[in-house]
C-alpha cells in the first residue's frame, strides 16, 4: 500500500530468533541502506532473500547458523560496501558468490569452518580494503587468490592451519598495511615472500612453529613499524635479517629459543621503541648490541639465562622508560649499569639472584622498582643509593634477603605510595634499623616513619608478634594495610587510631583469639576486613555498620 509505505534506511533486528526473512524485498524497502540481523537463527541464504534491496550498503549476518549461501545471493546488491558473515558455519566459498559485489570494501568471513576458497572467490573485489578469514580451517591458499585485491589494506589469515605460503601469494597486494598470519602452523619464512608489500606497516607471524627465517625474508619492507615473531621456535637469526626495516618501532622476539643475538643485529633499527626478547635462552647482553637503539622506550630481557651484561650495554638508552630484567642471573654486571638511564620510570629486577648493590643516582625519574626475591650482599650501599629515587612511587622488596634493612634511608623516599615488605622475617616495627636475619639474636624491627604519601603497606608473611598504637602514627593517609600471615596474637584497641583514611586491612592467618571491634569505630572509610584463619571464637559487629566485606 503506497499510503502506508515507510522509506526506512536502517533496520536492526539483532538478538532475536529469526530464521527466515523472505518478506523483505526491494519493492517495500527501496531506501534501506543498513540491515542488521546479528545473533539470530538463520541457516540458509537463498538467491531471493536479499537480492532486490539494491540500495543496501551494509549487511550484518554475523553470529547466526548459516551453513549455505546461494552463489547468486548477493548478485543484485550493487551498492553493498560492508558484509559481515563472521561466526557462522560456512565451509566453502563459491567462486560466484561475490562476483557482482564490486562495491564491496569490507568483507568478514572469520570464525567459520571454511576449508576451501575457490581461486576466483575474490576476483572482482578490486575495491576491497578489509578481508577477514581468521579462525577458519584453511590449510592452504589457492594460487593467485588475492591477485586482484590491489586496494586491500588489511588481511586477516590468523588462527587457521596454514603450513606453507606460496612465495608469490601476496605479490599484488601493493596497498596492504596490515597482514595477520599468527596462530597457524608455519615453519619456514622464505626469501622475498613479502617483497611487494612496500606499504606494509604491521606483520604478525607470532604463535606459529617457525624454526627458520631466510636472510631476505623482510627485504623491501621499508614501511614496516610492527613485527611480531614471538611464540615460535627460533634458535638463531641472521644478523642481516632486519637490515631493511629502518622504520621499525616495535619488535617482538619473546618466547623463542634464541641462545644469542649478533652484536650487529639491530644496527639499522634507529627508530625502534619497543624490543621484547623475554623468555629465550640468552646468556649475554654485550656493549654493542643495543648501541644504535637510541629511541628505545621499552626493553624486555626477563626470563633468560643472562649472566653477563656489559658495563656500557645501556649507555645509549637515554629515553628508556621500562627495563625488565626479571629472572636472570647476571653475576657479571657493574653496579653503575644504570648510570645513563635518566628517563627510566619502571625497573624490574625480581629473582635476580646474588647482587651487591646498584647505583640509582641517575634514576631520578624512576617511579617503580621491583626487587623481589634477591640476596643483597652489600645492604648499606644498596639502601644508601635509594635516597636518590625522589620520584619513586612503588617499591616491591618481597622476599628480599639482606643483612640489615636501613629503614632511615627508606624514609627519604618522599613520593612513595606503595611499599611491599612481605616475607622478609620482620619481627616488629618502630625502630631505627632492621635486622632481618632469622637466626640473629636481635629482633627484626622496622622504623615506619614515611611521609604522608604512603597509601599501601604490605607486611604479609613476616614474624610480627606485637603492634602498638604509635607504630603507624606517621601513616595518616594509608588506605590499604596487609598484616596477614604473621604471628599476631593480640591487637591494642587504639592500634589504628591515626589511620583515618584506611579502607582495607588484612589480619588473616595470624593467632588472634579475640578482637574488640571498637578499634575500627573511628575508621569512617573502612570497607574490608579479613580475619580468616585465626583463632577467633566469637565476634561483635556493632561498630561495623559501614563495612562492605568481612571474611
């Protein structure tokens, strides 16, 4: 009826139970440009279903149960630019399916069960910019399947079963900027495989089984900024492999089996900002390896077997902000290794083993220091050097083994907000210095006299037996306090009197037999208390009406 006809442009029918949509036609919906049927129960698309909606620009059929699409289903959608068939049950793509969809710019076929692609499937899609075939069952690509996709900018082939790729597979993809080949079964990357991809910016080859990359594999990739080779089986790389990648900014080599890296490997990567070589089998970081990486901002060398780091290994890294050296055993390492790292903000050195001390004098911008589970052989020098960390906000010393903790040096950290002193054999607080050796006759004590900046203090897993009111007197802005896994048996009623901003306190796994909850009465911000695994027989909760969590 002409009087009741609506010139609808957008129709959304997502998240229903629609199985059939045969009622829609071009006669009734001439102006329809956007049609979405996401998450319905459509199983079959025949050639009469959507063919007459000739002004349609976007069609969303993802998250249905589509197992069959008629070869002529989209033959009359001459204006269609965006087609989404993700998350269905398609097995095969016919050569005729997109033959007349010449206006198509974005095509999503991901997360189906596609095993085969006809070599002419995308022949007429010269305007296509995005093609997603991710998470299917593709084990091979037919020759010349991408031959006419000269406008393609993004190609997603990740999460398939590809074992090899023809050396000429990507020859005509001259506009390609992003290529995703991760999570396949590739083992070798051959020479000149990507030679035509002059505009490629991102190349994802991670999570394959790559054991070898030919010397000229990345030649001509002069626009490449991101290269992911992580989570493979690489044990050695040719020193000229990255020679052409002069625009590279991010390089991921982590989770491989690299034993060594040639000193000249990164010599042309002057624009590199992120380098990840964590979780390999590296043993040395020599002086020349990083010398050309003057723009490096993040460097990850954690979880290797590094025993030697050259005295000048980081001399060029004046812009470095993150350095992760966790879980190494660098016995050959100068105390002045960080003297050039004036921009460093985050330093990770957990599980580093036996260390003397380090000069932190240059680290005036350091905000986070993680130094857990180490053995410090020169504790006076170690703590004395901390006085230079005037911007330090987070300090993690959990499990640190030292002869003495010089707490007066820690109190000079005027910006400190988070302090972790877990599992350090501390026996009491509020004393000038701390003896943390469990077999020493002196009590292990810690002076708590920090600035008002501290908001979190964790003393979990120590040997604390007694706490008094004045122990936390200077921590008036403390928000979180962890005293769990100690030997506390009794708490003074006025213990938390000065902690008016306290929101969370953990007293779990101690020896507390009774507790007077009046001690929390003045804590107007308190939301969480943990008293689990103690020796309590009864509790009185009348003073805890604002509490959100008690366990």
